[in-house]
C-alpha cells in the first residue's frame, strides 16, 4: 500500500501544475544594474533584448546625445557596450539612445531593435563587436506606406519570418500597413494595405504579432481577436490566409467571463522557447498565453494582475522577453527599468511532500 501511495504522489507531481499554483516574479536586473551602476537622472531603460545568455539593456535619455546600450549576465551591473558616439553614426537622433517599440528580435547573433524615438530599425551584430547597422529609417518606411506623412512611425508586431526576414506593422494613423523586409538595409515592401487588413480582419490595427508553429499570429484592439496567417513556399507571408482563430466572445468566455463589454487591449506578443505564444492584455491587466497548435483549448492567463501587482508593483506590462529558459516581464511605473523573471511555483514539490506525509501517516 505504501508503494501505491508513493507512486500516486509521484505521478501527480508530473501533472501540469498550472491549476495548483500561480507563478511569482523575481527581479533579475534592476534599473540601476541595467544602467551599469546607477540610473542617471533623465534616463530610462527603454527595453531589453538577449542573445544566448547575454542580456542587453537600452538606455535612452532626454539629455540630447547621451544614450547608450549595456550588456552582461544577471546578478550584477551590466556593462556599457555601445555609446552615444557609435549610435550617432546611425544618423540624427540615434545618439539619444534606442527605445524599443515592441519586441527586440534575435536573428542568430544579431539583435533587431524597433526604435520608437526615430521610427526605424537598427541591427546590432553581437558577434562582430556589437557593430551597428541602420536597416530601415523613418523616411524609408514612410515612403512605402504614406509618402506625404513625415511623422515618426510606430513599428509594432515585429516578428522574424521562416526565411529569416522581418515582418512588422506600421501603426501610424495615416498608413496602418503590414510590411516586410529581407533585412537588407533599405529593403521594405507592403504585405497588406490598411484596406486589405480591414477586409480580412475587420480592422487595420495590429498591436502585436509573432511567428509560432510555422504561422504568423496577430492581435489588435481594433478587431479584438487572435488571427493567424500562413507563409508561402518561399517563406513570405500570404496575407490572404488571415483567419480568426480566437474570436472576441470565445476569448472573453475563457479569460474574462465576467466582463460585460468584451474586448482586448493587447500588446507585446512573443513566442517563448517553450513554443507558447504570450501577449499582454490591458483589459485584464495580465499576460495571456496559448499553444499555437490549439489556441482555444490552451488559452489561459499565464501571469495574472495579482501576480504583477504583488511582484512588480504595477500591472501594466511594457515588454516581454524570453530569456534563460523562462518568460520575463518589464512593467511601467517605479520599477520600469527592472526586468522580472516569471518563476513557476514548485507545486510538484508540494505534491511530493503530501505523498510523503501520507506515507508517514500510514505508519
């Protein structure tokens, strides 16, 4: 009988623990550590990126011409690796620092940074002394979308395609176009116009996007749903294949069944190393996840508002990052420059302990 009880306890420990315990947030890099010692006045940690075990932090400043980038491993201060002089070589305004608008993408050993300050994309080759390349500037993106509009673009929903290219959404109100680039400087092409997106999705507004399970998944507050599109044999996105995989009603029935005004306020969609898709929903103030192979059947709140408030002191997520085999979040507010790891509670250990207790009681 003792063996049977122990076997049952061990078997239970391997059942998914999501139903038994919520995760917790653990700070891995503070804003001072991200800054390289002490966050200077007027500076902000705009976001994080990672290549292998190395973490990169992007520091922007309202003190003209003083932005920089740091890198290192968690557990101490990151080290400045790119200064304002190097950034100034990209063009006017870049020496104020890079402030990622959306996810910093990793392609091999290269970081692709969508910059909200200048409206362009910058590549950092971490295998070549962190060499900088301006992939797309604001003018080039505007020329492909709205040539008469000179405002700073809002690159959103950035994702790496199966053929190693870049897919992103120009969220400027005058354009709202889905674009692609082969990551050659200056290369950009239109995948779907605002009219085509509206016809396919019911809205031309994409707030987050990622490639997972061989498809492109996108979400937006305009169409309040999760959509999927497939790639052709050349690895290019076929926008005509956009279809809704989780509609508003289904989403709300699972994620927020008590909401009388169903909607999504999504941003920051990424694919984790575990194969799941993660995104932040400002309507429930939490991080939602799903398996691309079964979006509806696996849809769940991965990091709740309560967990965010308890661990980070703020429930507004501004950045998601997969690093060190786990999800990380960056929030707004007083801890805006701190990166938190999402650590699952060891529920399986608790179950094993219960099994051991049962054995002792049997004695």
